[in-house]
């Protein structure tokens, strides 16, 4: 098995803070919202494709809210999925994963 060739290319890690949703935000299943993040200091090169997952507690769910968008844009529109009413956060992936503050989604099912 061949070893991977070392690379001299410096990779930037870009973890823009998520601005919305934030604590106190309430979304309802079926609505559309813009997830926003601070895009004021992007590196010259962003090496990975961007996507957003829904997070519940300390676990990323398999629910992909958005993918293949430009991380430099600072926002992307998502449709709130049908979930059980609860507390969630979103995870913004580019070169690194960072997540929003906890917020509420009111789904079609409430326990």
C-alpha cells in the first residue's frame, strides 16, 4: 500500500459564526428561513463543499437542510423539515463544523 504524498499546501480552516437561527428563534415545519453566518473574513481558498445538517442535543441528525452552496455568501435558504417538536441547532460545514445556538422547531408532532 502506498503512503499518501505529503503536501506543502497550507489549508485554511474557516469556521464562520452562525448568526441565525439563535437562542429564542422558533421555526415551524414547512416554513422557509435563511440560515446566516458571518462571512466577513473568508480565507483565499475554501477547500470543501458546504452543507448544513440539523443537530439534536449533541448529535448531528441525518437531515441535510442545504448542500452545495457558496460558503462565502453568508446565507442559504432552507425549508424546515417535519420533526417532532423540540430543541435543535444547525451545523454549518465548510472546512470545519460549527453550530448555532439552540432554538425551537415546532413540528407536526408534539409529545
